[in-house]
């Protein structure tokens, strides 16, 4: 075994150590930027060597062109190139070609520079015009019958080819080859949504980082009732991510539900930010981070004990338990081949049977937070979602199981509250697994 593979296996073992505590109270270690390279690049090699050929066969494409300009990269670019890569160089053209004789997918660039050993270049350099001419020459020689490019009316992540680059491509290709150009939409979606075994092993560690920081934030380490504000806690989470050298993919949000708010039952969203946290408050946060190319999306709940309380009121315990029951009614509907809209309908029926007032807005997650794949409801639309809700469920795909339930709390004179939960989970083709557990007990500020 070569040293690089040995290092990767050691790091992967380290990353996939089981997370047993509930909630996650100890922050997992984070690799240095230098040590991340071996992990990221070995996973990329596995994806390109094993996954991409399957997906190209599935999509029916003979060739896939992924073309970028420096500082105007296709968002897909960073899922295809090794680390450390910060940008495309000038005009960077990546070519994937399914060789009909060997059945292998050849990959190379038609660019001034190769990209490590991943993409050797088939151009010796020259003017931009000569670069396009060389691409046209290669396509003429290989004679692909289906050439996929990243254009899509409905999916942003499959629409990365700019209008200017598309114009140049059509200008230089032979007319016969232009007629063979098709959208690579389905290939892009499947590439982005599919998780391979090594990613599945590392995902628990990544999600556990987010969950552990929430545990810190919703504790007396950070919160002093009557002093600390919701913004103080949100910025603590943000700075904690920065200190760990993991990238937030949105600004953390913290809000409070308080007895006396008297939220109407029909409210889509209960909770207010920009508040000083007081005893007896219900806390909620929404955070997301990205590490080792994968992103997380997590919402959890906390409670600030009153001076005469030793534990969370029974009504709140039941409310969180009902939130967990809602999660189960949703994830039990995940079946390979069902669309997001079909899962939504089935989950709403199941929630109603269980007397749960639930809203569902679950989305795919992976290389980005709001990823591609089947959308299962929107917070402001609990009905049929065209296009994205019609995408079918595949195995080995990841989701932010996101939504809320509303319930009345006896201890609050039957005021309505909302339990808002979100956890990263994997669908393996048979069932849904929370990759780093889920919240089943309240975070407590004493």
C-alpha cells in the first residue's frame, strides 16, 4: 500500500469514529488544511473512477464538457477538481469521454495547465482561439454522438455554463457536433446527489461538529440569562466555526419563543430574534457548515430553566417527543423511486393520522447546503412542487430532514409553540439513518 493511501485510510478511520453521546457534547477534531488534501483527493479519485462511469452510462452521454473562466467558475467545478484548487486558470475546459472500446471514462483538460494528475492537458498552449480550435479538433476525432453541457432551465447547479462560453463553444465546433449537444442536467444532478462509501463514513464526523457547537452555544458556557442576546449566541456559533477552520454556509440564526408571545395557531413561523434571553425561554437555532467538501444543516431546541425549575416542563418534553414522531412519520415514507411530491403527500397523511400539526420542508444536502435532488415540501408551500418535487428518490443520497410541529403547552396556559428540527440523514435505499444522531432531549441552560 502506498503512503498516500495508508494516510487516507488512517484519516478516514479517525473521521468515522462513532458518535455515541446524545446530544453531542464534545467537539470532534478537525484536520489541518494540509491534512485534508489527502482525504478530499482520494475521495475525488474514487468518485471519478467508480461513480462517474456509472452515471455517464445511466445518462447516455458519450462526452461531458465542463467549461469555466477564472473567477466565473461553474459551481460544479469544485466537486470535480483536486485540492488545493482555488479557481479555474484563465479558460479551463474539462472533458470526460466514454471510450466505446475500453468502456472507460477518459478525463483530461484542454487548457494551458494540467490539473495535477487528475486532468492531463491535450493542448500545448497558445491563444484563446487556438484553445477552442483544439477542443473542436479533439471532438471531431472522437466523434461523440451525445455531448453534454451544463445548461438547465430549472436547476441552478446544472446551469453553470455561461452564455458567453456557450456562444464560443457553438462558434468553434463543427455543425454536426453542435447538433449533438444536449443538456447534461440529469448527469449533474446524479453526480452531485450521490454519496459514495467513503463520504458516508466521514459524514457523521462532519455533522457532529455542528451538533457539538450547538451544545456549547445552548449552555451556561455562552448564555447568561438576562444578559446574553440571541445575536450574541449566533455570533458565538459563527466564530466557533471560524476558529475550527470549517466554513459556515450561512449566518447562524438564533431565536426565542417566550410565554406571552401568544402566537396564533396559523403562524408559519414562531420565534423572534434580536432578544435578550430570559429564564423560561425556548431557544432555537439554525446552523450550517461545510468541511471536507460536505455540508450540514442543523436545527435544535434549547430551554432556559426558571430559578425554581430543575428540569424541562413535562409539556415541552412531550412537544420534543412529538417532533421526533413527526420525523419518523416523514422518514418512513422514503422509498426508492418515489418523487419528493409523493413522499410529501404520504408524510402529510401519516402526520394527520398521528394527530401531528406538521409542516415539511426537507431538502437534499451534500456538496452544498440546498443541494439537488427531490424537494419534499417548502415552508410556504405544502402542496405539489413542480420540477424539483418531481425528481425521484435514489439510494445513497443525503437529506436535511427539516420541518416543524405546532402544539399547545399546558404550562404556558395552552399557548401555541413550535418545535423546529433539522438533522442531516442518509437514505441507503431501504431506510433513513441520521448520520450523527438527532436531538431527542432538550439543551438546557441552568
